[in-house]
C-alpha cells in the first residue's frame, strides 16, 4: 500500500493585548487556510484514493475568544456542559520518541495554588493535579469549566512537552481527550507553546476549528499588564503568571461508523448478490453532506434500479454516481443526531449487483468509506474501510485451461506432424511448475485445469534415446530448442509440440 502526503504551512496565532480605549479600531480581518492531503493505494492493480484533512479557515480578528492563558472544557460546539461534576483535567509529562506517550503526573508547586475565585480574565490557577472541574460549579456560570496550571520557572523551557488529559464524568456521551502541549519559544517577556490534539479532534478557535494543532503565544502577566495580573494575597506584589492551559472541546471520538454485509458468502458468474451498508451517526448533532464511496470487486456490476436508502424507518433520497468499479452514494438530507447519540436512527443503503464471468479473475473484495460534516462545527468526519469479501465459485464458467501436445518425429522439419510422422511414446516433458508428464503410445500428452498465463515445457532427451531436437526450417526461433513456451488464455486450449529427428539421418532407433 503506497502513501503520499501533502501538507500546508505552519503558522502562529499570537494573543494581542486588548485595547484600553473602547473606541480603538478592531484588529484587521485575517484569513488563514491550512489543509493536508493523502493519496493511498491498496495494491498495484487498484485505483488510488485520495483523502484530505479538515481545512481551517478563520475570518476576523486572530484574537481568541478567551485569553489563551485560561483553559476551558466545553462541548464540541463550544457550549458549556450543564454539569461539570466528575470531569477531571490532569497534566502529565510527555514521553516517547514523539513525546506523545503518557508519563508521570507533572509535579506542580502547591504554593502556587490560590483560592478558586474569579479573576479579571477567568479563575485563579489551582495546582491540584488532577484538577476536579466540579469545583467550578460553585462559580458564576460564565466561569464554570475553566482551569489553569501554573508552572515553575524551571519547567518553562524550549522543547518541554506535556500531555493534558481531560476525562469526562463516567457515563457521559463524550470521550476522553489527550492534548499535547509543547513549549516552542521562551524570552524574558513571553513564551509560546503549541497545542496538538492527539486524537484527530480539533481544538477550537474563536470563529473556526483547526485540524490537529494550533500555536498560541501570550505574555506572562507583569506589572505593566495590571488588567490581568494577580496580587499575591500575602505580599500584595504582582505575580508572573506562567500559566499553561488549552481550550478543549469534548467530542465523540468516532463521530460516524460504517459496516458492510451481504446476503451470501459466495456467488458464481450469472448470479445476483445484495449488499447492505449501515451508517451510524454517533454524535449529538446532525451530519450533513454524507457521502459513501463503495468500490466493487472486479466483475461485479451495480443494478442501478436496485439502490434504496433509509434513515430509521423512513426512505431517504440518494444520488448515485458510477465510475468504473467505484460507486458514490450521496444523501440529500442530513443524518439526524441528538442526545444521547445511542438513540440516533440507523441509516441504511441496500443495492444489488450482477456477477459477470470477469469476477473469477477478481478477489471478491468490496471496500466502502463514509464521509460527512458535523453541522455544529462544520468539521469533516470519516470512517472506513468497511470490507466484505465474497467468494466467487467457478460454476459453469472457469478460467482454467488445457495444454495439449505431442512428441513426434519430424521428417520434413516444418515443426508440424503430418501423415507418416510417428509419435514418440514414453517421452518425458517437464513443465515450469515442476510437473512431469509422459506421452502415450501415440506421443500425445495433455494437462487440464491449468491457470491462464505463460507456461513453458522442456523435453527430457534422456527419455528419447537416439533422437535429437529436429531443425525447424519454418520457425527459426525454435530451431533445435529443448523447450517451448506457450500462452494460455482464460478457459482456453494451447498446443505445445516437440519435434525430434533420429541422430542417424533416415534411421529410427
């Protein structure tokens, strides 16, 4: 399976200080686009398929909706959970070659823990690790679900990586999320870090969603930024905020699922097979522009009038496009989603195919993929391949062929046996697959149930003492050759002759 990848450019999103004067014009509008594409192929004889990541496009100010020094856990669409009881946020050291494996919990300075009270830009940092988001239920609803971890100065260095693990409450319909945080730059006045989703789910960004990762930069709070600085409860001095956090939306990790079945395990040419596709929406939102790409095996042809779609108990309209062995089914209406996702209706596609004689040369392997977009965040979700292998019986049609041949005395050296040219009995012919065959009393032999393709045979001259290969005055390429090559077509018949002549001209042994 070959794979090629194309990626977009890296980029940096930096927080800018809010204007102190409300009449100051807003930051200029920006547009950022980042996308990755991959092309893959299951084998040398299959057509390549292409897939792409979710593009990220941001219109408007690059300023996040909340300062990046403040972390928050939200629903996938950015809304708050009704109840954060049982939600945990933990900070681990990142290990492994790619710094994506969980290490031990990060040791945080307990002296940095402050009372959980609102501050100007969120809530005070609390260095309990793990941190229970249920504690924020006591705060104003606009501050619930927020968290902060304050690092020691020795923990802020370029290349240092952490994994932020957000665990939902038991029985919740969202999945646990691991987020890698890597420090990329440190100066006397600022440091930046990259936030990367390790579960193929995007972190949010103001008015859009970014696939895989984004980079945030912020200034540690100093006396000059009194608007968001904290006062030490004991000494009253301004405290630098080496805060580490990320906005984390919790989604369903597998948003869509596809399964493929059929009405039978084997089929033969001339028969009809029925395939069934089952698509499940595992999210709490509708899935739009749902498209199923189905690749039929060689020799399987879609019966177009047989295609039927359904969402739950209701028929669903489909567009069907055919390109060779590839079929694309597109739903004209969204797949509904809600809470809990287990109650979402099952979506089905049923269609029939006709099996042609070409199926004998195929592998009966059917592959299907599904793709759609979340309605709430416009994020592309995928699943597949769903594979079903159907055995193909020969039935009345077979691609196996037969090779017939003879060993004879060629008196006129034309390579053909005519009247008066006797066959040589008990001559031995070896084939390229190791088979050994002996001629009958008339010098004839045959091999049945031979796979199509090129085959070669060689005459064992020790089995025909007193004879040598006859010169061929018609086909010079085979003059006095010990072997012959023949191409056998599927279900065909091929001839493989060996002409010999006595070592003593005019005399037979």
